C-alpha cells in the first residue's frame, strides 16, 4: 500500500521520534488525577478520563491523536436539560470540528431554553445543526481573504442527547454509536448500531446522492475499488496543498491521498456554495463546473430511541475506532471489564489491531509520533455512557452540571 519512498521516510521518522509528547509519567500538563470525578491522564498521544459521573450513570472517555494537528473534538455535558454527547471528526484541518464543538451544544441549549418544560425534541436538534452550519458558513465568508482554507475544512458530527428517558442520536458522516443491550436470559449483550452513516461505499447513500442530483452522472464514481463523492480526492495535509502556492516540501512528501467518502458534513463549504468554489482554492481540488446545489448535505439523520431498562451502555466513536474494531468486539470488550478505563481499553484494542495489520508490535506503534501515525490509524475518540436506569427513570439531574471536553492540544 505504501510506496518505497514513503516507507523510507517512515523509518527515518521512526528513529527520530521527537520527545515533545513522550513523557508518560513526568507530571506534564495533561497528566494529573482528580479524585472528585475520576482519573484523567495523558500517555503519549493518548488522553483519557477513565471514569466519571453524569446524570444517568458513569461515563468513560478517551482520545488518541494521529494527525499532525488533532482533528477530533468531543465533549460531554450533563445538567438540567439532560445529557449531551458530541463527537466531531474533522477533515482537512481541525477548524470545523473545533467550531462545532464550541457552538452546537450552545445552540441546542438556547433553542431548548425557549420551551417551558425544557424537553429536547428531534426538531430542536435539527435546528441546532442548521444554526451551526449557518454560523460556520458566515465565518468562512468573513475570513475568506485572510484564511481561505476554512472553505475546505469540514467535520462529521455525532450527537447523542438523553432527555426524559429518550435517547436522540443525530449524525452527519461516518462516526457511529453502538448500543450494548441485554437480550435473552444468559447475560448475553447484543451490539446494536443506532446511527445512520453517510458513506458513499454504502449503496443506499449512493442511491440518495443520485436521487438528489439526477442531472449529474458523476455524482458518485468508483475509483480503485472505492466509491467517491464527485470523485474528489481529498488530501490529508491539505492545509497547504489546497492553496495555489505550494507548501512545505517535507509535508507534501508524506502527503497521503484519501478519498472523499462522506456525503454529509458541517463545513466543506467549497462543495456547497459556488461563491467558495474559486481561487485561491487550488483548481485541483475544486469542482470544474458551477455548483447549483450543495454536493454535501448538512441535514443530520436523527433517530429517536426510548430507553429500555435492558439498554446497558452506549459506545460513541469516530470512524477511526470502527475501522479496526467490529461493533460486537467493542461491546464484548466493554461488557467484560470494569467501567473504569473502558474508552481507553477500546482505543488500545483498536491500536493493537492497527499494529497487527502492519505486522508490527503495539509497543513499536506507540513510539511513532503524530503525523506519521496517520499512516497507521486515524485520530480516534471514544465516549462510553453506562446507563443506570434507576437514575434515568427518576430523572436525576447532574448537580453541579458536568462539562468535559477532550483536552489534547486544543
Ligand atoms: C520529561 O520528563 C523529564 C523528567 O521528569 C524531564 O526532565 C524532561 O524535561 C521531560 N521532557 C519533556 C519533553 O517534557
Ligand atoms: C431483558 O433482559 C432480560 C434478562 O437478560 C431478558 O430475559 C429479556 O428477554 C430482555 N428483554 C428484552 C425486551 O430484550
């Protein structure tokens, strides 16, 4: 898969692993413990919060960085309105994911606050997504002269909201939440995916794109066995290569091309509005024809799931996890271990799989620094919510409110 030149470069970077992130127990900025709400910590490129409490039980959270700049963002909020989880997997740079992480929850809170009983509905979540997309598009417009690359960054979004014994899952792109649910009398736990994914390699997604763009025979194309939206090739480190001017030669050498596989996102406005489909965005990445309707949609799929006492836990994760772990394997890992450390354990299992695929040892994979790591796995975010139905049915409110954001290099 990797060319010889790239492999040489990799081995070079390998022996030269920088020490900026290599102190695992030196008491660095992220490495501390908090007795009030579980253990936080940092281990190289991994950040974790082993266990903590939200209104409906315990949670566990972890993120591992692979990109030069972390493109995943996530947060958990729990308070009077219920519980909110957001996992945002950015592409083309971190900006869209950061923006959505900063703003989507704020919009949802403002919208639900206008209702007297504070109940969240699918329609409110939908509105919070539209407000966020609109806000980001305005930001790109405002910064077009100074930061045109903002037009080319986007993010997948996975949002879970628990309000009055109902779980809402809203998604754009290919992050996924899997429910672990007790079935039968033998203590068996089934793995049930609850989010809809918008990836061009799913036949239904291609059909939807074709139906939305009946006059565009090129809306999805198959190249090298992979379906692409519009056949657009997106560059991993495109912050510089997207510009007409060339970037840092070193980075261009390790540039790994991957495909634009998702059909929905927040951001990517150069694929949504003709006003951004022009110079100084590099012609190589632009659409040759004018955009008369958005190629990617910002309308989330929203599922409403009344929580059942047998619903045991939820695993929210960016596609970096699911690339290496099946739903069943992930559920199996969570159910067979203590709650504490669940998210970190899932990430380690995924990294072990990633190492195995390259016939490497996990201990060697861990020595590879960010950016070069991206050739082995993606940024990965995992949030596990354990569902305590005593608390959920009583409508227990997390007090003081909980607000946690993954804390790697923000
Ligand atoms: C790593 O930890 C050692 C000992 O605590 C310290 O001397 C060194 O400066 C640290 N390095 C970095 C990059 O933080
Ligand atoms: C709930 O769990 C119990 C015990 O595992 C099982 O017997 C029952 O069939 C489950 N109910 C549903 C609706 O899945």
